[in-house]
C-alpha cells in the first residue's frame, strides 16, 4: 500500500516568496497546491507537479464554494503567504493582508477543514516602534492578532528583508549601484538584516513539523549589516570599482515620499517611494533575534548576504533584469 504524500496549500503562490515556497514544498515531497488570484500570472509555477487553484481570499462566500468544488477534503498544511507590500490606502493593505487571513481561517473552520498546522508569513516590520508603524505593518499586526484569537494550530514567521531571484524591491538599489551611484538614507547609521528567500522557505517548511504551536519566530541570516556593508557586497558582486556616494537627508526623502503619495492618490497607481516606504527607510534598527528559531525550528540559514546576493545578481543578469 502506497501512502499518499501530505498535502499543502500555499497562498500568494504567484508572488516572489510564494513561488519559491511552492518549489520548496515540491522538493520536500508534498502534494503542493498553489493558490492564486483569478487573473494572476503563473509564469513561475511551471512545475507539472504543481496543482494550481484559484481562490478568492477576499470573498468568503466564493472561497467557501471554491474549496468545496476543488478540495473538499482540505489540506494537511497551509502556508499563508498572500498579501501586499505596497498599496494606496490602509484599507487596501488591510484587505490584502488582514482580511485574506481572516477569511481563510474562518472558511476552513466553517468547513471543518482546519489543517494540522497553519504557517503565517508575517514581517519583522510588525515589531517596529508604535510611532513608526507603517500601514503595511499595521495590517500584518491585525492578521497576527486575529489568528492568535482563534483555536488554530499556528506558527507566525516574521522575516526581515527578503531578497533573492524574482524580487523587485532590492533590485532598485542594485541597479543604482550598477549605474555607479551609491545611495545612503539619512546620516545616522542603520543596522540592517536580510534573509535569502530560500532560507525563508526552508524555515517555513520546517515550521510545519517543528516548534511548539502558537509561537512567533523572527528570521534573518543571523548577521547584522550596515548600509555600507550592503553596498560593498553589491559592488563586489557586480565588479563595480568606483561609485559616487550620495546621502539623502531624511527630511528630503520625506518630502519626496509625501509628494509621491499624493500623486499616487491622484493617479490611482502605487509608487515604490511613498509615505509608508519613508517610515521603513527612516527606521535605523532592523536587528533580528533568531535564537528561538534556531532552537525550536532547527533553523540554520545557509546564505549570508554575500552568498545570497551572488545568486540573486546572477539570476538578474540571466533574466536581463540588469
């Protein structure tokens, strides 16, 4: 008798982190279901073993029917990675990051299909000082608080800045250095932390079986970097010898971000440089304590920034992103 592999649902599967989670789950032998929005691109979901399912996480009635139709027996495990890092308004962030979490948990409960474990991909940004919290981090905090008040067997992961192939956020900084412009934000040094996407995915899969239920874990590569460290690693990887240093005062950045936010509201398009981004860039301390994850999740990051950036930039070049 052949035992079936455990099933797993990964939401946000068409995105940067989600698509890597799908690949990792397949590599670990799971029957892997990739949840995407109706019109989402599936260009990174090209493994034939992937079971693609369209789920409307913003409409609980539709979601209920979609699960009954496509997977009435539910899934053994769920990694919820769906969400948005950029949006026009707080309600848009809440819709993408909080409402989707609430609807998925509630619908599974209504169907009596609660998984053995539910892993929520949150963010280290939820740990920002209250006066500096962004709309994004507030929406992630709402999602965390909601699941904490249910009877779900959950683990919350709070990764720091995630980078790797397919990421577009750090691509802007890398392109700047490629053009020989080395940008720093503010005159006070920053303490930065990073996690390579493959390490995050391994931690998420490890959290399915390891660690106590109803716990929260911070994730990084275990090191702290300065802005100069980041720029030096990128320059070395790109083989850039000389750059022009440019330090942007926070007050100037704030004005630019506020102007872009107003323009975005008029044009209904989201600018990557906005009021929320200003609060993120203004933050000086992004230190991250991963000891709990090391001990309980058997989390042992394999990539520091130098190794991870080498793979990332190699992928960017291959895909002609840089």
